[in-house]
């Protein structure tokens, strides 16, 4: 496997993967492909970019997984954190260490980013596989936060 930052040429593959991710989480209301293409390109390659992504490719160059993240401020004191929004590995590539490789690469990115004090992410309480994965990597769950979400006029979700 090769893990690298997303490039503009990856936009179509990432847009397709987003549909797979939505279906994985049970969504049946899938955004049209042309909208996803535009939004992926704007998010990852706009000025400034809204987010970043690591791409995992298999030996044939096909997209095997993705880690999408951004930086949030403030974290501890005036530092910032790397916030992992999505970690997804395609079914055929699961349980081969790819998720761990992506997490390790995120740790490297965070450590190399001056002022980044931590990596943060969430997972659904109803996703025991993800919770077991993070536990196996030695990460602790933290209580005390409640997630709120509201849709804006421009997008649902």
C-alpha cells in the first residue's frame, strides 16, 4: 500500500468513495456525483483548503482507503489539534493494517505541524468494530462530550 496526500487527480475517486462511505453509514439519500465532485475539489484544493486527505492506494493504484482531516483551534491553551473527520478503509482491504498505517501517518503529520498538541476524532457508539479498532491501537475513549449538529441552508447532514 502507498499512503500519500490527496492530489487533484484523486477527486473523482474520492467523490466515488464518499458515496460508499455514506452507504456504509446507512444513508439512502446520496448526493449527486456532479455535486460531490465540485465539493471534494473545493474542500481539498480551494484557497484556502477546508480539509486535507490522505489517500491509501493498493498495488494497482486503486483507492483502498482515506483519512480526511483538518486543523482546529484552540485545543490545549492556544495550541491546535488535528481533527480526523473520516477514516475509511474499503472492505477488501480491512484487517490488513491499513487503518493503523493511516493513523500512524496522521500522527507523523500532527507531530511535524508546529503547535499541534493532539489528534482528536469521534466514532459512533453503535460502531463496535471502530471502537475495537481504536482500542487495539491503544487509544482511550473519553466521556464528557456530546455532539450537536444542525443543517445549514446550503447542505443537509
